[in-house]
C-alpha cells in the first residue's frame, strides 16, 4: 500500500518505539486542544522554537493526535552516517540555509502537502533569541507555502522544552522532571490575502499573522502578557 505522506512501516515503527518511551521518560505532559489538528489532508503546523529537544517532543504530540510530522532539518544532518539514513527514511525535508538551494525545501514541502502530509514548520527558522523566549519575527517560508498551496496553518505553541535542554547547551536537565506544555489554536485566517500577488509585503503581513497566532497560544500557556511586537534580532 502506498504511503506518500508517511515513511515506510519500518522507519515509522522504529521512530515510535524510540521516541514515545523517551518522551514519556523525559517529561510530563500538558497537552491542550489536540482535536484542532486536522486528521487528514495537507496541513502546516506552525510553532515556536525553544530547544533542540522540542522537535522530538512535538513529534510525539502530533503522532498521538493522528499525524505524522514532516520535519524540516538542517541539510548537514543528512550527511551524517546512520543519522542521515534515518532522517531520510523518516521523510524529513533538508534545509540548506543561506544557499541557493534553500528554496528546494519549500518545493519538497509543497509536494508533501499535496500528498496529504503534516509539515512541522518553525517560522523563526531557529531557536528564539528573544531574551524572554517569546517568538521572534518570523521568516516568510511558512506564509509562502500556505498561500501557494492553500493548506491550512495550525498555530501550535509549546513551553517547557527549554527547561529540559536550554538552547546552546548539550547536557539534559533531567531533574526535577519537567512538564511539556502544548496548546493548539484555530487555523490562522489568511483569507484576506487570497488572490493577492505573493510578494514581499503580502508575505511579511501573513507571516506576522502566523507569528501572532502562535504567540497568543504561548501567552495562554505561560499565563503572561506577550510583548506588543515580536523581537527582531536584525535590529539589535
């Protein structure tokens, strides 16, 4: 049976056997409104980025809510022995940032969407540099993919992965056991951009809408008021 939006049963089973027990072991969970994630069809899961561990923890969340996460990963990982074969088998999309090849990741992601895949997309492109860990100004890739494909964008915020492994560190902080909080928002309303040329100003505005939707969910998780404007690392 064809599985265009999922890896082979071998790779999927291997990942589940490794990731789910590891996730259960590392963190407690506070998962909210997972029913808002469409169970079928191409969808873009737009989320914030706090730690190198959050792709694994989010993958567990998405899998338990009926979706196989198609992750965008650094192209260098695909060249690492064993690991490269694994990420290829798991249908990850290589991203070669800062090169002429970078646009290829969007083309591959668009095909995954056509196949009915769920793309796990970090609009920030990297872990946030905001001093208070709010989402930064996003890059326009997720907005372009959404406007060109028509796929829904589901904003997902998470909190807690940074306590397990702060960005830039290599040693897990296992004790006390951390809680991984996740909240899913309603689809981002991008209808006002329908029919408009997909150009820089449109992409920036759509990206701002996506970032705002993620930030709104994160504010709920944190029980705090979010900043009025997202942090822009280019204006430091």
